[in-house]
């Protein structure tokens, strides 16, 4: 109970501050998206949330309209669906900024398993159902481990590569977070994520391998 309360207070306080401080940047991004390509500013895709409840994630649109109907769920490094502005946003993780609104309304947390599309969560086995027992988050072990997903997937049949090589590792990392979660671990993941965004890795000594550590790092 104390952990959940502290986590929620941190989520709200940090996200509200990020929205207020980042408002000018988000406004500029919105203008660039509208000028750069036809379509809405935001992408609102369906994701599986806590206890399997579906919600719509908020991101700045980085692809052409109806991109999911024109290709798979994964994105190749040379994916033609990406807009010129979208490539820049994805490279610098700026497309993720609207997820602070998801955190504010309670669909997501700052730290938690990254929300997945229903196509993949419908394939979860009995063990993997535990991933859905907590709120999804903006960052977690898997986000740090696969910090440059486009480069990891490369080009070609990226959906098949993701399903065979990436999703199993992500699920191990998601399960590890659910089993080891604590307020201190959340703070360490947030700090490590902040360093990662500015080009520094493993600054806190956090163990982000798929092997459970029992000592939170």
C-alpha cells in the first residue's frame, strides 16, 4: 500500500512537472508534425494495461496515417512509413512525451513494463500473464536493454525478428521487474533512463540483464 501510494505521488508530481516545463517543446513538435505531413498530431494506439484492460497510448505521430494497416507492428530502420519529422522524434525519444498524460490520468506509470499491443499480449502464457498485474510504464529494464530498437531490428522482416528474438527477452525483463519491483528500484530505473537519454550508460550500476538478481541490481 505504501509503495503504491509513493509510486502514484511520484508519477503525478514528476509528470505534471514534465508537462508544464515541456509544454513549449511539445507545442513546437505539434506544429512540425502538422506542417510535415497530413494527419493528426497524436497517435493513439490500443495497448493492454493493468489486468489486461485496454487503453489508448498517447504518442506524437511519427508515421504516415494508417501506418499499422500498411505494415506490421515493428518498425524497420529504413521503414518507408516513417515521416521525416518522425525519424527525428523517434531517434531522440521525443515521440514518447505525450505518455506523461497517460501517467497523469492513471493508465500508465513512470516505471513499469512497456505497454504492448493486444496481438502480443494475447499470446502470453500463464507465467507471462503476471506482466499484466501491474500498470505499464514509460521505462523499465527492457526499455534500457533495447534503447535503440530500430537499430536492433534493422531492416527486412522485422516483425518476424521481433517475435523470435526480441519479445522473449523483453518478457523475461518485464517479469523480472514485476517480481523485483520496489520504490528504490523505480528510482534507479528513472535515473538510469535519464542518463541513457543523454548518452551515458550504466551510470548507476543497475543490472539490466534478463537474469533475475534478487538484489535489485
